[in-house]
C-alpha cells in the first residue's frame, strides 16, 4: 500500500507573501542606498564598511540585512495567515521595478539632478 | 599556457560562478513555466535532485556576487599611483579617456548594483519552491509571482554577467603571480 501525504486544500499564503514582499523591499532598498551613496559623500563614507570595496560594501550589506530582517518580521506576523496575495504581489513587483530603475545609472543621475 | 592569479580568480567568478548561476536560473525558469501551465500536475513533494539543484544554484549565485564585490572589485578600483602604467588599474584605465569612460561610469556602475537583485530574488524563489510547495501548488497567483521574480533575477544576472564580460574584455583585471595551467609545446 502506498502512503499518501495529506496536504491542506487551501494552505496559508502568508509565509510566501512575507518572502515575496521582503524580497521586493530588500531590492528596493538596494537601489535607494545606491543612489543615496552616489549623491552624498558623507553617506558614501558611512557606507564604506570595507575600504577596498568602498561604499558598495555598505550598500549591499545594509540592503541584504534589511531584506532578511523584514522577511523574519513579516514571516512571524503572517505565519498561518492567508492574505490578499494579489495586493502583496503588486507591492512587491512595484518595489522590484523601482529597484531596477534606481540601479540604472541614468535614472539615478536624473534623481540626483545631474 | 599561463594565467595570472587575478585572471584566474576573475574566470572563476565570471565563468564558473556567474555562468553556472545563469544556466541554472534558466533551468529554474523553464521548470516554473512548466509548473505554471494550466495542465500541470501538482507535485506535492520536491524530488531530491531538485533540492540539490536549487541549493547549488543559490550557492553559486551568492558566490558570484560576493567574489565580485570582495575580491575582484577591489583589484578593479584600486587607486593608481601617479605615473604608473594603468594596465593594472582597470577603473583608471577606463576613466582616463572619454571614449572608454562609459564602460565604468555606465557599465560598471550598473553591474555592481543590479547584480545583487539576482541572488536575493533567486534565494526567495528557491525557498518558496522547497519550503512552501503546498502554497505554490494551491495558488496560481503564488506561481505567477514566483515566476516573475525568477525572470527578473535572470534579467539582473544577465545584465551583470554581460557587462562584466564586456568590461573585462576592454580593461582586464590582471596581475599577481603567474600560474602555469599547462606546459607549452615549444
């Protein structure tokens, strides 16, 4: 007799929503920090976590840290819950699209008025 | 047949980590497209080989960005002392002439940031595929969103990899000890 796993018919989408939104937010923060570091010498100096790599080290480390913290916080908040996934997904894709724009140098320069 | 130490590390970064990551990500995209089709049969358990494949893909993705940012980028952006031959200082070699400055000011500035979107997004995609398979099977919107993030991850990796290859062709990262790969025939 083959063993069959029982799978809930409508499993909660909260954990997936948390992962998706946090990922979009983390990517967005990467773009924000990249533009901010490019626009301000003092901010770039603050992001210089590892001198041979320069401000890129701080931009990426901070963005990855924010992504993971956001993921954990949302995962705890939305554990076992089902949300309107379409709205969460729309926000996540908005963040992701903005991150692509902000990491595109001509757009970043435009934001900085160059 | 020799390469310098920096050339070898750059090859490992771009061709091994970056190349494998792009190939693997394309495979995941095909898998997700197949799973997103209306006539797909839900697969409740992930085959072991797929788990190994997913984890390997995420590891090479992070290895690509970390080796790029913390090993190769410092060689690329090292400040050239006055009067020195710029061949060992690719950033300064490129920005020394207006005809090549765009390779750094546009290409490298874009690549160094957009690259990170790829491992972040693919880590999330793999986590959903491995740990949230029931939700992925049950909700079409989840499958579409995950597919979208995988596609953006692929785009970001392709931009970063493409610019990396072109910049390294224009101003290669060179230097360090010579490593003999194979004996010369003559």
